[in-house]
C-alpha cells in the first residue's frame, strides 16, 4: 500500500491536508481504462468535445467559491488565485473558438498530377500531464485543454505541494460523464509521475531542469514524445533610451508577481551605466510600497513562499550574494510569520555572475541590478546563462528590437515584462536548458497533440503503379 502524503499549508506551516497516491498497479489500470475511453471521445467529434468542455466550465463556475478557497489554501495568495481561475476559464473558451479552424483538414494537389494528397491528423490516445506547484490550476490545464480538444484522453498529476484544487475540479467533472471518462487527476509525488510516464503515449512536464531531465530520459525509454517547460533565469536589459517610470514598474511586476514564483519572472536586471543610479533608486522606492499579504490574504500583494524548500534556496542565494559583496537595499530576509515563510521585494546592487542569484533559478521576489557599459556587454551578460526561456528589453522600439534579436530566449517582451503569460498567439520554443518540444502557445499548442498521416490517392485509370508507366 502506498503511503499517504501530508500537505503543508503555506500560510500557517501546518500539515493540514492529506493525499493518497494510487498504487502503481491501479494507476496502470486507470491508464488502460482512460485510453479505451479515448476512442469514444475521438468519435464524439470536435463539436461534441467542445460541448463537453463548455459543460465542465459551467459546472466549475457554479462551484467557483470552493475552487477559489482550495487554491488559496494551496498557495496562500488571493488576487493571483482569482486571476489564475479567470485565465483557466478563458483558456477553455479560447481553445474552443480556435480548434475548429486549427483542426480543419483538406485535400491537396501534389507535384505528380495523378497523385492527390489527403492530410489527416490522429490524436495521441493518452497524454500524461505532470504539473508544478507555483500556478497549480493553470499549469495543470495549460496542456490539458488543447489535448482534449485534439481528441486525446488526459491524466494529470499535479504537484503534491499544492493538490487541494483537484477536489473541486473533480466535483465539477463528475457533472460531465463524457469528459469524466477521458480526464482524470491523480495525486502523488515523483514515484506516481514515473508510473504515469510508463503508461501514457505522450508526456507534458512543467518544472525544474533536474526533474525535467529525468522525465525526458524516462520518456525516451518508452519511446514517447516529451514536451518540457523548465526553469528560467530571465534577464531584463534597460538601455539609455528607456522610459524609466515604465521600466521600473514593469520590472517590479515581472519580478514579484506570485512572489516571484514563476519561470517567467525577471531574475536578472542589466542597466546602462548612465541611468543605473536613477533606475535602482526608483525601483527600491516602488518595491517599498508593496506589502505582505499578512495577517490576511487581503493585507497586501506579496503572498507566502509556497514550497518550504524554496525558502531555503532563496535564503542561500541571498547569503551567497552578500558574502561576495552584494548590497541589499530593501527586503533581503526570509521571515517566519504565523508559521509561513515570507520574503519582501528585495533589490540588490554590487552583483556579478559569480553569485548564485545571477546564475541559478532563485524563484523569489529578488531583483539583482547590474550596470553595463555597452550594448554588446548587455547582450553578452543576458546570454551568459544555461537558461533561455524569456527576456525583456526596455528602450526605444527600434533599439529594443535590434537587441531582442540577439538574445537567446524563446520570447522577448519589448517595454514590458512577461508578456508571453498574457499573449497566447505567439509560438515560442524554450532555448538551452529551459525546455524541449513544441510550443505551448499559438496554433502549435494544439497541433502537437496530433500525429500527421498522409493518404496518397492515385487518380488516373491505369492499372500499373506509376513507376511502371513509361509515359509518367
């Protein structure tokens, strides 16, 4: 029998929730049942699948308060949880609207006059989704919704650190029998994820590079595709021509939203020497205005550190930086308040690339600011990383675009931060160790769940194969 897993509340530090992972044999059986149900789901047709997803959305809306409460207990923050639910619900509508056009197939002519091509797409039967704790609802469904519309069945394993949201989602799912057959949430830790990979036809993983490597290796052994969205160490470059009022506000938001617990967070800030002092003073002044969401979730903007081990990483990065000469201008301390771990927005200067907080993923509201003398130096510093998820450039538009094309990252925001989290049309791939596989944005996000099948039709009347036809 598998051991229960106790779940910690990030606001109180108490272990007040328990999940029970399924035994490997039962999970394997669940995968088989879900794969069998996929045949009926695919036969339902796109209109039927859209109808089922819309019914699920309505059931979620009727129990929205319970979902909000669960998500707040998972993460310790309110406003971002509300935004997360809104984004999830709007993603259902967005994909239901886009899917009919994206999944349309048509016959095509070929280079050989009497050979016609009919292009077909066949969904992978069973998709496994392994999601993280920082945006537990959104990142467990960002791949799930397009996969379902493509005709796949899906089994989701959310993080064992933030699993409470699953119960209200499943309650809503029970109101839609056709969807319930092909969408399942399973609770568990790494061992459950390993068993899931062994029993699916494609895996989507969001999380750390270290775990992503293990997922990629396990998927390779099963000879199945793996789509990996891994860590980031996103840089921001601020040139002399930047609007500093805009830049400081955008970078502050991009660094501390969700307490910096986002792979799209700005974690390195490079500023032209001529405006360096003015920039960081403005940033510090704005950072001081933000308050902790304590003692209540409505008290401020900065929620607790969700994963206890992340608090230790943030503390280690700060200590390492100070020991190597960094200067902290605000924040800089992990606080124990009411049993939860908290970190106020932290601005540091006198930083360099010998420090962990300039090279390793910190995943907290930490803003290290470093000057540069030339644009070439700024680009070099931005690219001096094993990561390449996204970045930001602040400057006149022409100058910013020129710099953006030189940065090794999948998405570059111009005069704003983390725009890829808001704009879903732009396809992007992760560079370097930030990920692997097709884009989860744009049309590719849905099409990657389909295998292409080419049906070649001979249209002339001859009985001989074309290569025997001397006239051909």
